[in-house]
C-alpha cells in the first residue's frame, strides 16, 4: 500500500486534465467556507475583479456596491468614472501593498498623501488617476471625493461577509517622497514622471505575503467575521519595467502571486483561494479564452470561470480529509513504461489512478 492508491481521479494528471474534454474538467475548487446567496460580497483588485463583480450580480448573489453612481449618469459615464466596477471607487488595486495602503488610510492607521496633479486646469488624484477622467475643480474637491471612497471602504468592509481580492502584479511605482505606492507610473495615465522621485519596485514573495497578511488583519479588526477569497488575475502584464522579456516577467509575477495566495490560504483561517488563473491559463484550454491580443479574457472565458465558481459554492465547504477510496486498489509493482513514452520517475504514479 502507498498513499497514491487511495487518491481520487481528480488528483491524477491523466484522468483529471489530459483525458477529459477541457470544458468538462471540474471539481477544481471545494470552498473552505460557505458564501450565502444573500451575503454581501466585496470585489476589489486588478482588472479581472471587475468581471467577477458583474458575474456575481447577474447570478443573483449580493454583490456589495458601496459607492453607487449618482442619478442621471449614462451607463457609459458610470463606467468611465468607475462606478459599478469594483465595490468602491479605488480604481484597479494591482498589488497587495496597494490594498494594505487603502485599508490603512480608510481606518486611520496611516496618513494619506494630499498632493494633486494639475493638468489643463483640472486636478487629478495620483492614487486613482483614471477614476475621474475629467478631473476636479480643486485639490480640495479631489480630496473630498477620495474621502467618500475611504468612507465607502469602511462601510463595506465592516458590513460584508466576504472579500474577493484579485492579485494582479508584483511590479509597481513608488513615490520616494512619502513611500506611496502608485497604481501606475506617473507620465502614463496622468502626471509627470520624475526619475529622482518616482522609483520602480519589484515586490518579493516576502513583501507580498507581508502586505497581504497585514491587509487581512486590518480588515478583520473592523470586521472579525470577514472571510477572504483570493484569486490571481489571468490577464498578463501589458509591459514590464524590468527591461526583461514580457513573457518571463509575467511568469515570475503570476507564479509569485499564486504562491502567496496558496500560502495564505493554508496559514490563515477563513482565507481561501479560487483558481480563476488556472481556469484561463491552464494547458488543456490552449489559450481558447483569450482575445487575439492574448491578454484580454473573452466573455466565454469569464462565463467559464464563473460556472466553476457557482458550482463550487453548491458543494459543501471543505471538512476533514475524506476517507480512503473504497474501490479496489492496485497492488504490486507497476509495469515499466515503454521506452520513449515518459522517462520521469514520477510517471509511475499514473499506475495508481482509479480505473
């Protein structure tokens, strides 16, 4: 006997990944906790998080919009001003450091910056430069608008049952003057780049783990009942500031974020990981869910991810490890693989998959 003889079919590559029709692959996620149909759910993070919020709402779940649009705006105007995109109008929160930063400002743990970027007689927020495309009439008006978002964060975190946070990047730009982590490089979306002031930073595993752990702790100080569901965005980075190749830079970033998410889901109570990243980028799907630019996820891909999400919620939350599979198991030594088929030592484990 050995441990592999009692594992289910989903634990073996051939039966779980290689042989099924890709669209029939299932059972990737058993939630660590239940999310009720009426339970307020927050979404925040990188671009893919915007898809999750809309999909939850379309499926009748209680997506929490803590900062709804004022009346009189068209749908296009609401989207342009980031109403209804995430649970609050922070814009994209690409890094764990930015999540910690927003929460620390919202709950008064650190002092927020007060600088405004002036362009064409309008004032823009360096911490969310794309949220108000038309800018503000004054720096005071800009800070008042940010204060509304900070109040929305406090309300939402205090009232919600679950926060779904999508990790996007490990690359960021910092303001050397006060340490603020910026959502984009100054001089791209807005602002003016100052090489003496604006510095590139590549977050390490330990930094991402620390920032995300502190963010969860900050949120739970305000709401001890809050559960956290982590995901990793399947959108590749658009460009890397490292000067390296975009393909290897993306692999580094996504693998690091996926590792941190998995680590915290094991270390922290009521923190779970949902595999939206694997459902889009996995080998059996052969990039079928990407637009021609190989970056944007198609509506079909979003729907595929959300079908798995809803299917997972319909299962009981994970409990103790199930008992050994009662089916007969193979004993004895496996036959050798034919030469040229697979010479990896671990290929022998396929012998023990359920038949």
